[in-house]
C-alpha cells in the first residue's frame, strides 16, 4: 500500500525517495541584487537534512522590475549563478531532489517596489491591502512583452538546469501573472491571449513548452495550478479541469493543486467562496484544503502525478490521501517554517501529528510569524514563538521596507 515512505518515479524518470514535498515558500532573504545569499543556502541545507523527497524553492522571479517581495531570488542579468549552484547543491543533499519554482507576480507586485505593475488587463486588485501591503493600478501587457515573458521563463529554466536543479515548477496559481491570465475576472483582453479559455491558457502553455525545451526530457517540469479562484467571474473548477487536460497532454511531470489569490486567499486556509465544492464533514477530517479537487482530477485518468498542499498535519491523513489515490505526493508548507525536520519525524513516527502552536496565532498577523521564522532559520537564530506573531508581523513590514530601500538598480 502506498504511504508517505513510498518512492515516486515521475514521467521524466526523476525519482523521489518518498512522497513528502517541501512546497514553495516565499523566503524573502535574497541579497540586495536578488541573488542567493548564505542564509538561503543554510535554510535549504536544513530542509534537505529534514527528510523531504523533494524541495521546491520559493518563487524565483523572471524580471527584477516586478517582484512579489523585495527579498525574492531573481535571474535577470544580475549574476549570482555560482551562488545558485551552491543552493542547488545544498538542497540536493541527503538524496533530495531540488527544484526551482519560477514566477512573475503581475499585478501582485507591491506598490513600494513598483507603483506601475503589469497584468493581462488594466484591472486593479479588489482589495485595500494584503497584510499591510498595497498595490498599484496595473497596465496591460503588450504582445511584445508577452513574448519576452515567455523567453524569460525559458531563460530562468535554462539557468536552473545549468545550476544543477533537477526540475522546475511553473507557478500558475495564487493570483500571480499566469494565474491572472487564466481568470476572466482579471483577463479582459480581446486578442489571442484573452476571451475563450484556450486563449487565456495560451501563456501558461507557451511557458511550459519553453521550460521543457530548456530542461530537456530527463529533468522535471511541474506546474502549480489553482483548482479554482473561488471568486464570482473568476477561474472556475470546470476551467481548471480543461487546463489540467491540456497540461497532461504537454507531458508535465508533477501537478500541484492549490487555490485562491490575494483577493480570496484560500491557499492560506481562508474560507473559500463562490464556486467552492461543498465541504463534507468527512472531507474536513482529511485535513487537506484541496483534496476533493484532486479527486475530481484523478477521475480524468491523468498520466501526471498530483501533489496536494495545504492543511495536512498528521501522518494518518497523509497516508489515507495517498492510499485512496486522490494524491500522489503530499506538499508541506507552514509546518516546515518552524520544524525543518518534520518529514523525518513523520517517517520515523516521532511526531505523527504536527503541533506547532498554530492555534495560538492571530489570523491577521500569522503571515509575519511564518515569514520571519524563515529568516531566523537561515540565520540559525532563535525562532519567534506563536504568541509573538504580532511582533513578528511588525518586524516583517519594517524589514520589507528596509530591504526594498536597499535594493540596487533593478532596471536591468
């Protein structure tokens, strides 16, 4: 019977030693040129020792003008490839696979980094702020800029392969640029990049093809995709099922299922709205936010393995999801922000259920607790306690502004 200790061989031949994956977590601790620094290497060395079969980096951006956070890693003519190789080596220790997540934030670029973000259309985010962060009104991308973005994703994938990463994950979820194109709420274009779902999915599919050309047949290309945006007029689950069929036909190697965006942050456990599937009591007991959506995708008879992230806290729920066939891999995020060895603890039975004091966190400031603890792990510093989440969030906002002010020329 399949459980978390069972190896998984992906379509390209890459083999994961177990079914536990450190999902992408935005780290925010790159240097002032958005390159890898010693804290990132230290952090990924700790995660590699922690027992996951696969580590996926936080979103590596393709354009230094448009960042999700000031401390993002970026590959955009800013050098640092030797440091990137050191990061890949650190993450591949202990028989671990190490992948790079590649992203463009689109309109979800904070205003203090760029007051004029880009997007499919000039549709602003329908929120006042996101955890104290504000966003400017976007402008619509031109045809030439879209072709450039495809090339940028391919270029970053080439750099990933050259640096020793055994795979990449294309981020097309959580309301970032590729996800924005999929949503008719954000994408109101009337050219070949908008309108019908086939057009709205064009950018994602072209990016996947560019990544595959760069990675070749023996390295992995994965995608992170929303099961739904959970917004009226947004990317629906029916849309998702069709995009999944297209991605499966492209021969991707791992599909991670998520949901939501900054306007409706279901990926962080916020209550889903709009077109959410009914949540049965039996589903709640299975812990994972998006497991029911994965089950509906498995019914399509896919070749691509599915990874489900969000909500898993116990080995029993993880093993049950794998044994049922709903999921092929289990993504772990927030637990690894404080317990980097949680996978080892799950595998050897030391900690069958995660208990990191999450119930003591305040919803409005919990994000600061997680973000700042990643920085402290990289520094080998004492972690914030759950009761300190307000202080951690204040420190986060101050730290983000400080890093933003220190960033060197981003007009590359």
